[in-house]
């Protein structure tokens, strides 16, 4: 029997949610218009994203595509182009934020704004693509800090679903999407399980007794998906297994969340046994211990946020800062993510900056952790990741070094050649209250 008292409560909840979303839609600036004429920017220091830096450089773009990029004086004249003097500025590729729930959740305490997890353990058919909310108030705060692309990722269960990659500008997910269903996400059962005690606020760690049972379930699901994919005309259609078919032809990644070295090795071995073509380790706190194995199997790593304490009391306190550099020097393709809070991903550039200070890598190498390497991992390197002729004209113009909080003053952002409005809710609140509380 239905509880009639729940009806007013539900009505109120939906009204609140509608109010939140209506405010979001009303307050966000309208998406930018398509590029209307060629643009040539001159005089800037151009950080290509592949390690190359062009002093006093010129970048030209038309119809959203970079047409030329080189040192001053070597770019041909472009008829009818708008010329912009960028002397003293720095131009960088758009930063790519992997492993986030941006666009899938808005207010953590309002359940109606959360759409990143489904019930059940095996959900490969769940797609972040159609759940992405391009009107999120969080998105403008990200692009104001140079995050032009975000990978929206489902959470929960053993197999969470498929992620997609979106530009931080667009009327809806159809407008914003760069790459659909780039991979399936799997959470590897850890060798050790931790339990938090709410009474004394302690954490106890013990062996995960259900680990092998979960691994067997993953193995069986992958085997079933491979067999299903090899069936010419399966009847009936199995949406779960059909969603995993791209894992076996190499058109999508299998992203495996794993931190412990033992878990990483076992996940790679199982992927090879079951015929998965492309594997990516996500998390990787102990990946430095198996760097040689990762390189041998050509498995990239998307690291957890590095602004954190080490996992063990006997580890070097600077290990999280050094981890990207350790993997890079070992020949492992590495990207950095800010996965703990979707709104904090705006600080992603500073994680890369820290890695250059502690990880024995140059700032240009560190830049690749959030641009070039990230684009290669998601399979979009032909479009984004570096500033090269023929790629999307998606870049940012800053006063200084974007990897440093002191220089990360972004003046202009272009997404596919369109100049993007950098207004956001935080800036509007500042303008609103500075007259009242500002110094006179």
C-alpha cells in the first residue's frame, strides 16, 4: 500500500530540485557561437603540449580548426582574419580532466541532483553520456581555470558503466560531447579491505574475504561478453553484454580502478587472458612498484590526486608528489586526475605543477600529464591534447604559468575556435558583494 503522506514530500523534493536546475539554467552564460571568421594571435609564448615551446609564436585558426602554428613571421597572411596581439601572454592546450563526475552531480546534499550511480554490481550498459548535465554551475568554474574537457564517469558496483568525454561548453550533451562511450569502468576488488568505525573514528584493515568471489564474477562477465560479441545475430539481445563488445575490438578502454600493486598485476593478467585489447589502470597508488610490468604491457595509469598524504606510515612523505615523475621516467604513460571531488578538479593544473617540482620532470613534461597523455589515453589525440595544425582550436590564454597558482590567471578561452564566456557563479557573487563589503 502506498503511503499517501509521501506525496506532498515528493512534490516538495521535486520542486526544490526543479528550482535548483532552473536557477542553474538561468544563471549560466549562453554557450559560445561558432567561429565566424579566421583569427590570428601573435606574440605569445605557445606551449604546444608535446614538450615544445614557441617563443613569440603565432597561432591561426578558422572554423574551429588550427590552420597554422609557428614562430612569428612564418605564418602566411590570412584574408579577412581578426588579428589579436597576445604579446606577453602564454597559450596552452585545453586541460583534460579524467575520471570525474562533473555534469553527473551538482549538490552533494540534494539527491535529485545526483545521477552518477545505478543499483547493482554489473552495469556496463549504463551510460554517462545521456546523464550529462551541460547546465551545471560547476562547469563554468572549471573552464575559468583552464579545464576545457572532462571525462564524466559512472560510479559504484563492480562494473559501473561507460564514460564519455565532454567539452565544458554546449547547450546539451549532444553539443558538448567530444568522444562517446570511450570506455567501461571496473572496480577491482582490493586485497585489503578497510572499515571505518563511526564510534571511535578509527580505520581497521583486514584481508578482503570476498575478493576471489568478486574476481570470479568479473572474469565470468568478461568471458560471456566476448562470446556474445562473437555471435553474429544474438537472440535475445543482452544489453549488458552488448555494451562490452568494444572492449574486445579495441574501440574502447577498460578502465580498472586499482591501487595496490598486487591488484594492478592481477587486473592486467586477467584482461590479457580474457582478450581485452586496451586497459587503463586508474588510481595506481602503488603503481611505482610495478612500473616495469606496466611498461612491458603498455598499460597507462590515471593517477589519484597527488595532493595527499602517503598511504603507509613508512613511505616517503613526498611520494604522492613524486609518483607521476617516477612513472614517467620508467616509460609509463601517466595522466593525473582530481577524482575525489568533482568541483575541485578546477585545481588539476596545480597537481601537474607539483609533480614538476618534486618528480624530476620539467614543467613541459608535467603539462603532458593533463593534456597530451590524457588525450592519448581516451583516444582523442587526433583532435585535442596538443596545439598542432588540423586539431581543434581549443586552448587557453594566460598571463603566466598555468601550472603555478601565481601565474594561473586565464584571460581568454577558445573551444573549437569559439571565444567562451568566462563568467561563473562565484564571479557574480564577488561582483554582487564587493560593493557592500569591499574597502572604500
